C-alpha cells in the first residue's frame, strides 16, 4: 500500500518534470534557452521513472533490478555530449567572436580557432 | 607481466560489474564472459589512455556525486519555476566565462558534464588554450554569483579528486 503510493508519487514527479521540459521547448524564445528544457526532462523526469521502476521491482516483483542504475549512468555520460554538440552548432551558426564574452587570453574559443591559428599559437602540428 | 595483462585494473573491474548489471542475473557463465570482456577491452584500448590521472580519494568522489545529485534536484525545481511562472521578457539569459584552475582533461570533462547536468547552465565551449570554459545560463541576473558557485562548489572538489 505505502509502496504503491511511493511508486505513484515518483511517477507523477517524473511526469510533471517531463511535461515542464516539453513546455519549455515550446515557450522559450531562442535555441540556447530551449536547450535548457530537455536537460530537465533527462534528469528529474527520467530519474523519477527510474526510481519508481527500482521500487516496483524490489517490493512488488521481489528482485533487485540493476538496469535502472545502468540507464542513469549512460544518461549522465551521453546527455552532456549531445547538449555540447547542439551548443556548438549554435555557436557556429549564430555567434561571432565578438558576441561571446572574452576568453581572458589572446586565443579565442576553440570553436572559432582555425588550424593555421592553432599551429601558430602552439608551434607544432597535432 | 601483471601490468601487461591488466593495464587498467579499475576498468577491468568496472567492465565486469557493468556486464553483470546489464545481464541483470548472476550466473557463472555471465561472470566468465564478463571477465573475458574485462580482460580484452582494457588491453585493446590501452593506447587511448596515455597518461591517465590518478584519482585521489574515494570518499571525496562519493561526496562529489551526492553534492551534484542534490544540486540537480534543487536546480530542476528552480528551472521549472522559471519556465512555468516567469515571462520570457523578464528572464535574463547570459553567456559567462569561467576561468579554470583545473588542467587535467579528464577533470575538465567531468566539470563540463556536471555544469550541463545541473539545470539552468550548459557548458558550450572551451577556450583554445583550455583555460576558460564558456557556460550558457538560462536566467542569470548575477553572472558573478553563478561563476563563484561553479568554482567553489564543483571545481574546488574536483581539484581535490584529480590534482
């Protein structure tokens, strides 16, 4: 009984954050801000569903399931990489050296540095 | 001899455990298959780990993971509030640059991943010399405060783990 309530609570939390992430995708005005919305859905949204699944298998089915932990691990490994790719595409298409804050050194952000510039700065090929 | 057979003992252990968790059932056959994978993969991938960093202390790693998980929960709620209740005109998105004291590539990767996973901030680029991280914030009325939080909460702990 208590377990069922607990599982339901986690499923509802998961649903709410999934929905908020999707609302954010529609509502926010520019690509970089929209990129913030899916990072919510993958953390608490998926996290809630995984915890609910763990509890269900442990208390209702009666065995411990490791797959949820693996899904969490793989999400934490892959989500930042896709986010980074999308941000990088945005920088290539919509930003210039002057529209971003400075790097604090005389070399630019890595996205903007050409091979020739890198060789000049480091003095050797890769 | 043992170094040649086990170039990366921790990776071997991780692969064996990960394999058992993927199969979700502990049998002798799975254990043997996991052990074969755990032996072969580190040997094949050894050239890709030229100078891997030594990890300092396990308690600090556990502490870091707990801090990040807690921050993810808190920040999720804050960002949900921004998305649902704040008008677009009054959110203040901003790019901020975070000067790094870390210089191990692995440590910078972990920091960048942490920044992306904690909602409201996304790490977007690294300066060509690897000394500054470019971070996009969904709502940053005070960019300096966010920079200070990243440095004191995450970077300081990673310094203790990696360097």
